[in-house]
């Protein structure tokens, strides 16, 4: 069953008719030719399909396009519209990937994570001692690699390039 | 995925009416569990009624000092909310211990409570499963059951309820507000989910089309000191083998009040009332905690691969309460 939706992708509006079963990931890759988000597991377990959906990171493989009519999507490709994003630069400088398949999802996730930590949104690592909740205010990612590992845990890397991703993200968080 | 129709509800009553007329229809919230189950052919709705525009996305203080959480609030927003973080840290902590930020941004509070079991056989349509297809049998009882229930299971189903949030809400005595074809009602969170018995296809007591509109948290001043301990196979991004949500109120060296709920052990969040009753009125000692935890798990029955969960749950209760009490004994 087809429905018309409008998706704003990396700053450009697209009007398209989609089957109700079409996920945002398939709309991006198969209909709009934007292969930056990757199809890894297609079940919300690997994070390779991560995009910014109305400013927040989300698994595009579990979001139905029909339910997100009018939304704004930013992919890793869109982050580089005006030259490389600092997180992309840091991933290159730190050799924070091997095969690269998970990298666009990792980068979108890291960009969102930096904003979440700056806004004081907690992670499981923020709750580090039993008792009262953690203090309010920004979370210092540069000083706490456990926060980075926890907050990036929804993005898997089969090459296990994690060891270089953490310092790449720390560097951006520190700058 | 099978074809389905899509409709966007404009108000709660309209959503309920749409579902009431369609026995195979389902509500769509964040979709993080439902869409996955549709891909797996486990869920086969012929109509999705999108309720994200009709359930409240606000968190507000109630006159009695409690808090009302709209069912449409995202899991991420719930965990970040100052009222929740300060008054019920166990809830915020339980939420961020589950899934990933990408999933929590999409997932709603109402949907979190209604997510289906992650039993491998329930999710695999090539195997018998009484929950998925009543009467076909339970593959888990003689299969891989390491993750499954040790309390309250039945010969027909040993699935566990996967939500971390539900465990924390059970400990906090939360109430779920619903709207159904026959009007609204309030359901204590501890009575929302059910034990499998002979009807494991029903995860909870909601009627078809009954919509969760909000979750109410009663005031519980001592919950400002609370903790969620989740034990799993990896450090992050995995379902609980065992989890404990706890809060404790200690005065003059004695337990004035305590709340304990267990996750990962049953078909519902397991409120540990037996242990709570044994702990009230006495000092917080390791010995008393062990006795209370042992009483709570006394009726536990292991499957072939999950006997480890029984001592794990006992020890998790003891450790969590010892840690919580450490500064106040």
C-alpha cells in the first residue's frame, strides 16, 4: 500500500511514494541513492544504519518512512557538506576504522553523543555509585572513556576498531 | 514483511476506536520492537495505528508530590528528565541500562512496557512456541533456556519480560493509566504483566485496543536513594540475566521501608514483597539480607541451563542493598 511522504535528507527535500513497509533506511538507500547509512543487521542491533532523525540519532532500519513524513534526516554524508566534520577528521587521524562498513553509523552516533553529553543527558556510565542520582550538568567525555564506550555501545564494529575510536572521540570532545 | 495499512490517530479516543474495529490492528509507537517483529513475521498486523501524536510527551509533577509521565515520552527524555533523575534515579538508571541511545530516542514509555519477550524461540517462526502460536508447545523447556525464567513459569512457557523500565516502575509502585473501548482505568504496574499459566500468548492484562496513556509515580521520598543493578553477558547493550531495582529507607539503624523488584527472572517484573517484609524493622546486616533474598527465591525452579540465576538473583539483592545502605547504616 503506497503513501506519499516528504523527507528532508541532508538539506534537500524529496517527495516520494513509498510502500507502508518501507523503512527510512531502504528509502534512503534504495529510493534516494544515499548509501551512507549501511544495512548491517536490519534489526536495530548493530547501529550501521544510524542517522540523525529530527536532530536525534536513530536506527533508520526500524523507523517506517510512512511514520516519519516531513522529518529531517542527516546522514554521515550530510555531515561533510562543508568539508569534513571534526569527528570525521578525527576518525581519519586516529585510523578509527578498518573495513569502514560501520563507520558512517559510528560517526553519526559520535556526533550526536557529543551533543547529548554537552546537554547533560545521562548514560548508564553516569550512574557510577549507588545512591543519589548523578549530578546535573554536562558530562566530560574527554576525561571519561567509559562514558564514550557506554554511549557508543549501540554501534558494533566487527573489525573491532574501537580502540582507536575512543581516542578519536576524546580528541573532539576535548577541543 | 506482510502488507499493512497505516493510519495516524488524532486523539486517544480515535485511536482506540480504530483498533476496536480491527482485531488484527496494532498501535505503532517508536516501533523498535514491533517493526522488528514484523520483519521476523512474528507480528502480523493488517493495520498500524500511529499513536505518537496522541499520547502525551510531557512529564509533570502531581499535586501529591508524585510525577505523571506521558506514554509518548521517549525513553531518552524520561532518563534525562530532572524530576525523574532527582526523585526516582532508579528509573532513569534502569532506562539507560537498556538498549542503545539510538533505540531509546525512538522508543516510547508505553511501548517499552509492552515489548515482547526476547526468548529465541518466540522470535523464530520455524519453531513451536505457545506464546506465538498457542498449543504448539514450548521449544525452550528442552532447548536453550539460559536466559529464561526461574520464578512463576508454567509448563507452557518460561519466557521472561525484557523491560528494565518495568522493573524499576514495579519497585516504585507505579500505576498505568489506560483508555479502552469501555473507558479508562488505572492498573498497578505490578498487575499489568501476568504470569504465563496456560495462556502465555497474553503478556499482560490489557484488552485489545486498550491504550496506555500515562504512568503515574506516587511520591516516595526515600527513592532519592535508589539503584538499578543489571547483570548481563556483556558490559552494555544486552538484556538482563538478572536485575534488581531497589530503594531503602533507614532510620536509627533499622529498615523503615524498602522496595525491591527483580528483572530477568520471570514473565513479569518480580516485586520481592517477601524479602521486603522480612527486612522491615530490623538492621541492615549481610545475614538478614541473605535470609530475605533466600526467602524470595525459595520457590524458584531452574530450567536445564539457568540454575545459576537463582544464586545470582540472591546475591544481586544482597549486594545492591548493602551498597545502597553503605552510607546510611
